[in-house]
């Protein structure tokens, strides 16, 4: 999922770099340790590991180092899965309301 740059502090690239350096440029997910840039075999074939920085509380403005982890993309996506699911449901709900379909459902009941 692309990041919304306006939600992050201006110095996010520097913060992210420091967190990845703190992790030795390796995934901090317990038992993983994949190196940034390594090529590994995945379920859909080989892929290049890209180390990302995750916010444990999902709040981009909270850049306290204790709230940040350097994770490979698969682990970052795994951690964020429920958060993304909730956001997607909320987006769908807003679209239904904006389209006027909610009014039709209310009238039909």
C-alpha cells in the first residue's frame, strides 16, 4: 500500500534510514533476519527483499524509535493486514454513503 506522504514528518527518509541502520539492514521480525536487497525464493518465485519501516501503532506521526521496526515487505504487510482490512471496509462504507445507496437501503427496509 503506498504511503500518504503528507501524514509523515518531513524528515521521514532520515528517520527510516536510522531505523534500518539500527537493525543492521536486516528484517527485525522474530526469526526472519533477511538482508535488504537479498534475492530470495518466494511462493510466486524469486523476489528482491525490500526493507521497510513499520509503525507499531499505525500512526505515521509517531516516529519514536520504540514504535518503529525495520521489516521486510512480507512481514510488514502481515503486521498491517488487519489494519488494511479495517481501512478498506471504512472506505467502502464511505463510498456507499456518498453514492446515496445507503438511503435506498433505508427506504427499502
